[in-house]
C-alpha cells in the first residue's frame, strides 16, 4: 500500500465550520480540526457538553480527513486537537514532524442512508437486495462523497468492489462509479437525501442518525466496521487521480494533540473528555471499541 503521498490529492472544497462558543479555531479554548463525519456529533453534542462540564470553550472545523492533514502540513491550520476518520492516515501524515502519538477512540460502519419516500427507499424497506436496488436507481440518485477528497468516498468505491466479488456481480464497481453523484462537501452528503431530492447515499451510520434518515446496514465484510477483517478490507483498493493507491481499512477514529498547539493542556482535556464519555458517542450512532493508544502518549492522557 502506498500512502505517503495520499494528502497531495486535491482536498477541501466546501468544508463545514461551526462553533459551539467563540469562533472557528478561536483562541482561549480548545480548537479542534476534525473529520467531517463527526461535525454534528462534536459541535452539537460533545462540544457544548464539554464546555458545560469543564468551563473550557470549544471551537471546531470539519473537513474530509485528508483535507485536515493537508491543512496541518501546509500550516493553514494549527489546532490543538486533530481528529481523523482514518487512523493510518493521521499517523503517516503527522507522525514525527507534528506529533508522535494518537488515541483510537471510536469506530463506524459504512452503509446506505436513504429516503423512505423514494422508490429506492421503498425497495430497500421491502427487502429487495440492496445491490440490485442501487443498480436500478437512475443516474445521480445515489450519492457518495468525492473519493479523491474524502476517506468515506474511497471506502464507498471499495465497498462496491468487495460487493462485486462477494455477490459475483461482474462490473458492479465500475457501473456504480459511473452513475453515482460525487459530493465534494462531506457535511452536505445527506442534505439531498433528507429533502428527498436524492434517494440515497453511501454514508456512515452516525451521519444517518445526525440527519434523521433511515440507514441500511451492510454485512460486516462490506461495512469496514470490524478490525478483525482488516485483511479482507485491504483486498479492495482505490487509486486517485495522482496515482496514489489506498487499500481498504477499518473505520477507526483517532485523535492527537499537535506539538505546536497553542493550548496543549486544553487538547489533553478534550481528548480525555472523549475517552471518559463514550456513552455520548454511542448515543449518537458511533461505535466505541476498546481504546487503543499508539506512540509516545503523554501522561496527561487518561488510561
């Protein structure tokens, strides 16, 4: 797997910036630069609760994880905390120069968020095979995030590849890639599904919870939720326009505090809050596996 150059892919169109208190990546509190799939969870739930419980202000910005890494590498953003939806991406992008540790605190699953009032939604609820439903959907009715910008996007394509092999559907991956709508703004992926202007999207489970739409669960060998299936996921790959090839991997969220953080103590406090309030994450659709510590974790981080 070649990932050194992953973050050189084009990134960042249309990010979400929402703040619980005092302005995007504002000083005076903790600043968090996070994967866009956690935008609602962090900004509407964890962030305000953190402020109430600790008295420390929270501010967050949310982009695709590769955009997050590139912003740090290029010096566009110097947050206290970085959160990634791809644990390997954070390590390969930021270790040595920007940090030397991280904590894996959550997981997720890839599935189909859908509008039940569309033909796609009706068929899914009737029990038709999901892959037949998606194949029959008109062009543009199913959305994925842009696979050259966002891990959720390339996981969608990898899922199509795994499904092609699992169900013996020749050409399924290429057929789906040719007909889906690619949304460059991950936080906007489910906007059309919620309104009914789009039938479905390949999304993470928590995103469906955030937007109040139904979620079709895929089998574990397709949904990237099980670390025990890492080798199986890695059989599917995605090659971006710049030639970078990324292998399938479990959805594992990790976080770190940057060495150049303005308020590292606030960063440790926020990460500890995530670790100590796993129930809040689970209540909002995020899976909470056993916490994993990697690298030279500071003593300030809870164990």
